[in-house]
C-alpha cells in the first residue's frame, strides 16, 4: 500500500485520493499540483490558496505543458503493481473477465478482434465515466458555492459528516492555508512524529464520535459588497459515542503533552475522571437557540459570514470573528476594500511601509495599513478594525514619528516566498510623556529608549528556550510584490515555540520539575530580587495570597493550615525544592489536593 507521499505523485492516483491528500496533508499540495493526474478543477482550487510552493509547482507545470499520462480508463492499484490489461491494451475493470490465451485460432470467416475492441471501448467508457463521476463529486465540494447560504450549508453539513473535503472546499481559499499554518504547530505538539501520522490520529478522535445533524435552516443578508451574514435559524446537532473510546483516542494524540511532569497515578486518575465526565454528558445535543449569544446589546443569533472570491462564495472564519466582535461592541462595520491594494518590491521595503503606516493608524486611519496586508487580513482590518478604531478618540500624543525603518530578511521556506524580517534598526519618536518626546530604537530583539540602557528580549532564558529570540515580522510574496502578514507572523511564532517545546520534550527538560521551576523563576528574576525564602502570604512575599469576599487573605484562617507545614520541604530563592535535610528534590510533582510527590509518585508531604 502506497503512503500519501507516493500517492500524491502517482500519475494514476484517483480523484478521491488526491482530494483527500490536499485537505489532510498541506505539505503535499505542491506534489499534487505537479501530478499530471490532477484535474483542472482541483488545480484551480489549489491556485486559489495562493501558497508559494503550490504556485511554484503550478508555474512549472504550465511551463513544461506535459500532457497527462493517465488514460481515460486507467485503473490505479495502490500496491504499486501495474494495471492488468486486456489484449487490446485497455486496463481490466473489476468484475470484467479477460481472456489471457495467446495465439488462440479464430473461427473461419469470423474475426474476434472486432469483439475485443468493442469490449475494450465499453470497459474504457465505464471506468472513465466512473472517474469522471468521482471528479464531479470532488469538484462540487472544492469550487465554492453559488450562494452564501449554500457555502454555510456545505460547511456545517460537511463538518457533521466529518467530510474534510467539503469543509476545506467551503472555507475561503484566502484563509484556509493561513489557518492551517496556525493550527499545525499545535497539533505537532502531541509528540507524534510526521504530519501523516498526526493527521490520522486526529481523524481517529473524530471516528469515535457519532454526529447527527437535522433540520438545518439558514437565512442570508447582504452586509457589504461581496460580504453576507448567514444566520442559522433552525436545526440541531447531536453528538454521541463511547466515553472510554473518545478519551483513549485523545490520549493517543495529546497524551505526551498533557501528562508531562505528572505521576503515573495522576495520569490514570485524570483520564478516568475525563471518561466519567464525558460519559455523563453524552449524548450531547445543541440547537440553534442554544447558540444565541446574550450580550449587553441584545441577543445575537448564531451566524457565519460568507465572502465572495471570484465568482464563488466561501465561509470566512476571520470575518465571522470580526462580525461577532463588532456586534458585541455595538460598532458600525465599514465598507469592503476595493482594488488590489498596495504591493511593494522587496520584503525589506514591505517591512518599512508596514511600520510607517502606524502613523496614520495611530491617527485613526487604518486604510494605508490595510492596503499593505494580504487579501484576507486587508478586508478584516478595513471592515472591522476600522469600525473599532472609529469608536475611539485619537490622541495626538499617541501618534508616532517613524524616523527610520530598516530591516534584514531571512527566508523561512524553501522557495524564498516567505521571509522573516528583523529590525536593523527601527527608530520611533513618541511625544506622549511629561518630559517630552521619547526616542525608541529597536534593533533585533533589543530596545533602547533615549540614552537609557539597552534591554534585549533575548536575554531572558525563557525567551531563548521557546525560540522567541528568532521571531520577527513575516513578509509573503504575491504575484505582484511583497506584503507583511500579521497572521503569517503569528503562525511563524507558533511554529518556533512548537519546535522548541518538542526539543525540550525530546531532551527530557520538559519533564524536569527543577529545570522548569528555575526557568520560570529566572523569567521573573527582577520581581524576585531581594526576596529570600519567603512563603506565600509573608510580608515580603511576591506571591500574596488572594483575598476572600470578607477581605481576609485566603489561607490566613487557622482552620486552613499550610498542607506542607512541618514537613521540612521548601523552595529556595531559585525555585529549587529542598527536603528536610537540605537535599535537592528532583522531578517532583503536585496533586490537585496539594500533596507533594516524588518522581515515583510517593507522597512526600501533604494534607
């Protein structure tokens, strides 16, 4: 059986397999784009994603203009074996007998060749029509919808049916790849190696759920040019399943991360408790009425926002979030942007233009900033960001003057279509102080104000351990130039953090309680400076106990003793745990009741 990587490149891969791969394996989309078996409709959908690697594969495909090698009647064999053919060279279809005798004499006066040709044509038509029907089924889900209502219906029904192709096909192509980039690093934190395995395990969680959708009814209203609000006015969704199976599937995906630093006893107790809670709530049913949001400005019925891209309608998660926030704030949305926006010739110039647009943004005009962003972010900022800004009174003292905005760039993908920008330097003057203007210089991750000390973000151990010292703005290349992307920047930060967390897990540091305590204490060394061996609630403690409703500090009541009192266990100023004889306790953990455990799960101190 071929794996997804081989299947994506196979010239006789089926329509269903290629459609599944582009939705479940974003990393293999460029391979599918280069596959001669990919249907033009699927290629159009891939092109609409505007992913640099995919665009490059499509460009190479167009330049080579290689004719498809797949025949209309081709039958693909996942095990890699060549298709069995009829004597006329036509692949044999399942259930069609093939005479494999060679040199059989023909009856006098009657040619068998004509009969074989007829059989071959019939087989080719049957298999070819079957492939065509499969493509029609796939493409009906990938090409967008003719109306906003149809787009939302496809998304909701596809999600209920656990149909990944339908869900991907309903989401805005301008957003789907970006949200994939945002989510993917967190799914990789499960400790699973390889995207394919991780995707299979996540699908395994869905397979444990029985989902039933009934009575879905929607209503659409136009809220802008190419923008529609689709309200869900009726319907119910019921989810059922076996609690133990659901928890087992979740543990298979997220267990390594969720149980880091916990004792075996706590892990077992946690999963058992989760199983009980899930089983107590199943079957779970939610209706359209249950999704109504009750805000100070009135009830907000559940809805999704659809956008028109090209000639089709898609659901926009980004615009949906913006519409909900705007409704709760009581703001008035602004108009959709027109025209192509602003493109810049180099990534460094894109970074400079992005920073310089802050002057207009601080003055209340987000238009110049929005025009510098990729399409999905541009419409969000223009419609909703501007609406929220209009609710605030701009303060002249908050308007910065950009004296200098220079950047260096480093490619973060193989094609160089996505680069990370680092300030080299950015100099900003702000007037909002009692003593006059403040000149701030940003270089790399270091900041200097006026003639003050140079403070570097990367000096913090926690920052370095999470890889944040490498973070910067991310610029993406479009057909006509470069733009800074806020979402791509966020995704890049997520990827850096996920990568370094995986490294900490692999090295064992993530399970080392002493290491984590010291790392956390170092991150707050300034706040802890001068504090030595103080306990929560002590006069000099930086960890004051929270107050109860009557104003007393929680834990100050003599009926609420310290669970470790008299045990001899305590933390030093570096966050290292010591035992009664001063020995260092490593790989410790705590239970929910406050009990202190050693690495074997033995209770050292507690109630």
